[in-house]
C-alpha cells in the first residue's frame, strides 16, 4: 500500500512538474509582472515623447513655411526696386543683416542673363537659380517651395520668387531655411513631460505594490497546494491567517482536501482489493487455460448470442485454423467457411433448445494420403440454476480408435482365414480315414503326413499369434543367456537346409571368424532367423540361391539373409512388417503364408534392442539384415 501510494504521488508529482515547465513559476510571477508593468510604462512614456516630438516637428515646419514665404517675398521686393549704387549698397547691407538674423542657410538672386545679384549665406547649393530653365515654367507673382536634403543629411526647405522690373521678369530669388533651426523643445512642455513621466512611474510602483499585496495570500495557498500535490505533506491542510474572502476560500479548500483525502484512502483500499482480486482471477484464468490446452480433446465455447468466446490449442490443431481470428464472431461464419458439414448439426441443436440434450457427428477428412476421423459433440453449458450460459463444442480425434477397431476386425478375418484352411484339411482327411474310404496304405500315409503338416502349421500360427499378442501387451518375458552366435546360425542353417535342397535351391552359409557370444533369448532369436530363412526359400524359385551370413562389426553383429527370389515392390517396402500384410503380386499370393512372420521377427529383434534393414527390388531378390548390438566380449 505504502509503495503504491508513493508511486502514485511520484506520478502526480511528475505530471505536475511537466505542466509547471510549460507555465510561469508562481514564485517568480510577481517579479515578471513587475517587469511587465515597468515595460508597459516605459513604452507609454516613449509614445508620449514621440507624440510630443511629432507635434513640435509639425509646428516647426509650419513656422518655417510661413517665415520662408514671408522672407522670400521681402527679399524679392527689396531687390525689385530700382536703386542707385549707394542705395543698392545700403539695401544689400540690410539684406545681409536679415539673412544672418533669420538663420537663412543661403540667399541667391540672379538677373535674366544669369548674372549674380545677391549671394549670401553659410552654405551655398551646388546649383544656381536656373533662371533660364525656369523662366517659362513659373507664372507671374508665383512663390514656390520644395524640400531638399544636403550631403550632411540636413533637411532644407527652399523657397523661390521671380523679380520684376517695369512689369517684366528680370530675375529670380531663392532662399534656403534649415528645418533644425525651427524644431526645438519648449522648456515648459519639458517640465510637463517630466511630471507626467514621474507620475506614471509612481502609479506603476503603487499598482505593483497593491497587486503583490493582493496576490500574496494566493501565492501562499499555491505553494502549500504544490507541497500537497507532490506528497511533501502527508496530511494535506492549508494553514493561512488571512481573513475575508481569501480566508474563507482557504477554509473551503481545507474541507475539500479533507474530504478528498478520505475518498483517496478509501479508493486505495478498494484498489488494493481489486488488485488482489485481479491477480487471483488472472491466476485462475491462466490455470484454466493451461488445463484446457492440456486436454486431449478440442474445446470451443460459444455464448448465448452464438459468438465464439473461448477455444483451446487442440481445437485449432484439429480444425487446422487459427481460432483466435474467430473469437467474438458468430460460429456460423467459421462453419460456413471451414466445416460446412457441421452446419446442419449445429443449427438443429441450436434451434432445438434442449438444454439437457446433446448432438454428435463424425466427420472424415483427407489429410494428404491419410484419413482422419473426428468426433464432434455439442452440449449446453449450464450454471447452478440450470440456466444456459452458452454451449460447448468438443472435438475428438478418433482416428486411432477407428483404426484399432478396423485392425481388430481385419485380425479376426485373417485368423479365421488362416485357421480355416488347415482345419478343413484336417477335418476332410480325418473323416475319410475314419469312414474307411481310403484302403491304400500309401494314400493313408500321405493323408497322415498332410494331417501332421497342417497340425504343425496350426501350432506355428497359434504360437506366432500368442507371441505377437504378448509382445504388444508387454507381457512377453525374455530369457537372456549367453549364446554362441556361430552355433545358433549353424543350427538354423541345418533346420531349413533340407527344405532348400528339396526345392533345388543353392543354400550356403558364410560366417566371419571368431563370432562373438551375445546375451540373447535363444528361442525367440531362432524364431526370427528361421522366419527370414523360410521366407527366402519360399519366395525363391527353383535353381535360385539363398545365403546366410554372419558379419562382425565394431559395435554390432549382422545376420544377413540374401536371396535371388521375386523381391519386393517399392510401394510395398513400408508395409512388409505390418501384421497380416501380404504382397498383391500373383507370384507371392500362390505361396501359403499368414503375413505374421516378418512382423514377429521385427518385434523379437526390437526386444533385443536391435533392428532389421531390408534392401529389395521387384524381380531382383531381397536382402534382410538383423542388427544386434554387441554387448558381450569374446570367450
């Protein structure tokens, strides 16, 4: 609980810190606000200064234009009068005084021929009056004005007026006035501006102080809330001594925090209980899933709406589909796509609504060269009150069961067939002898020999069946003794030698020197070797050849039976050790046999931890090799 609580507090703290990075820090908010207010005040003062400067500049321009027109007209009138040399000198002195006193930058006057009449001022323009160029472009009594800028960047306003003598234009006057001489601040306005600036700064600081005093309790509340959120205080409570509405807000926040703290603790208890319950449910779910996945039948659960909600691994394996893709989907979608034969069965069961009944069906599938048989069963899932929760679809692979039943049936048929032939011979020959139908002694002897051979054949068949049955049931006891392998092979050779000679077969034996002694069950191994030898002689035509070999290798002993007989077809090699298997070739069918000899031989050799290898082609003879592990030393 404590760890979980701390983890939650850390998560909340981390989230709070992330949000805090995107906003202003509350501890610096007032400093930032103060800087902002000062900046706004400075901007306001600059705007006032700019407005004042703009006003003074416009006023200076107006004064400059007014003075420019007046001075230009005055100077033109002075020059325009006819005067004598003395009078002209006196007028020029007066003109020079006017230029210096009024701050005129330059004063120029020229006659119609371009002769300079007046040239006064502190800075002359590069161009003259250009009287000739402008003579025809200016109307009579016309004052003109234009704005210029000298090389130093100083703004000059130029005024011009023509000079007349006897009613005709006799020249041109130009004067230049500098704007800087007319733009200046008034001292009274300066004092006014300073007072306004000081008032603004005073009001700004007063506003900042009042604002900080107003927000100070909120800042304290914010700091305490931060400590509560980050978990620095275990029992959240806001301690504040302010009165009024802010004090009431603090009290209400304390009440909310107290209530929330109680809810939080209760929620933590509920979460802890839910976590334990979820872990228990998860464990039960995992355990149930493991149980279902380890069942030897496929399980599919379908709810009452017809949707698939659960399936184990074996169900998907049997159906060769990924059932996870069909979870939550109607079962009919899956059946229509992959198991159409089951649709009528499931529909009938689903529509019938018999919650205590069940339906089943067997479906055969061809899987390559093999046939698989599955048993499908449907039944309802009921709760404790016998109310349906859905229904259960179970799938069982009964291929082995069906094959076992078929094998039993085939086994009975084979045994009945194998017993029927010798029994018929025994019954018919014995009846003829008992009824005296045979009087010839030679014929009687032949009948008795036939009865004896068939009885031996029956005995061998019964012994083979008993041995195979015991081996399959695991109750056949092996009596191992130390056996001389070379003597065992010679005994087997002598046992069937007469049979080979009677058929005209070249029967030979080839043994390695110093054959080892092995721990074997002599009777069982002898049966296996004799079965291979009798089969070789039986399925080898007259004048053929059969060889018995004993070969010593480093870790095993090989007993090989080779013949030049009919051989084995390639498609039958994988079945020759099956019980009751016989070749479909006519040459093989004409010979008597039970189909148990090779099966029994393989089982006996495997009981001795050995194996039998076969090499054969149809029409080229066969070679059977018994491989026995060498477990004993030579003696």
